[in-house]
C-alpha cells in the first residue's frame, strides 16, 4: 500500500466523515476532537 501524505490523510478523513455523517455532524465531530484531550 502506498504511503499517504499528511494532506491526503486529512482530505480522505474529512471526505469519509462527510460522506458518513454529513457536513454539519462531521464539523461537529472535528470540533469535539479539537476541544477534548485524548490522553486522560
């Protein structure tokens, strides 16, 4: 499998989220991820 660039990963991820949940829910998810720390 080809190694993807960071930009390709971001674009593919956003595209997948929008396809799955729609634009509003995808943006909401990204907002939640950026707001909440992962490592508790």
